C-alpha cells in the first residue's frame, strides 16, 4: 500500500507538523490497521516537521527491520512501565458474619490498595485485608478490586451476603457477564472452575436487564 509522499509539510494526514518546542525528528508509523485488519500505513510518507529553530524532513514510515529497536526494553532500559501498569489480579473474598476479608492471588505491592463495593457501589478504599460491615444486607453482593502499582484496579471478586445455593431462575435475556461462586458464597476465578468442581461451584450469570440467574456447574 502506498500514497503520494507529502513534501511540503502542509497537507499531512497523520501528523501535526508544528506546535512542539522543537521540530519532531522521530515521529514514526508502522503497521496501522483499520477495524477490519486492513493495513493503513503507507509504504512511504515524507513529512517536513517545522519549527523556528529548524525543520526536519524524513520518511515517517518505519521499516520492518527497525521495529525491534523500539521495544519497551530498548526504549526504557532501566524502567519497566509494563510491570507497573500490569492488570492486578483479583483477590479471593470471603464474608463471615459482618467481617469481609480477602487474600491476594499475586505478590502485594508497596502501598497496595483495595476498593470494596456493595452491589457495585463503592463502600471504601483501604490498604487492609478486611473490613467490618456496619450492616450486612441480605442478598447483597460484596466485591473487592485490587489496585496495581499505578492505581489501576482489577476485575472484582465477589461474595454473597447469603451463603449456600439459591433457587434457580431462568431468563431469555442475553448474557453479558459470568461469575463463579462456591456453595459457601465465596467467589473463585474462571480458571479455577475445574479444580473447584467437586465443591459444586455456583455459576452466576447477569443478563442485560440486571436480572440474576444462578445454576450449578
């Protein structure tokens, strides 16, 4: 795929040629695709980046053999942003009386925080591994989300305020989310469904009109 080179720096489709403190000298593009997967990056795109202190003109399309030079490890040799921003792992949550507690499924980071919810509404953010609930609401769903080192939260792990297996209900509404629960009301991850099978996990489905369906798996 190709398009006519842009040499005057005015009719640029992909880049803003001015506005920085210096003329850009390393703006590159490689492998851009549309939502159908069609390649959008042109074979050649010559752009002139401008500034009062001087201009730079170069081909902004990166060659395939140059892509590895811009890996995260090469760009940040002494800093690991991917590790700091990695998705946190959901904790294991348990409700015993009015004590909601949880254990981590990954190493605890310095300053680790947890967001606690009741029926998807935030109760508190804490660094502790348990809280005392002032009022345990029957049939409420309490969930906890772990934060990564930069504050990004995991998917919620949940537990029901009523332990045990409830009456099955059915609905023809579309399923949009699936959660796995044990008979004691504690949640487990999808990848632990099989090892927990002998405990008769509760398989809870939430449909699009907020009705709740439950079945045993």
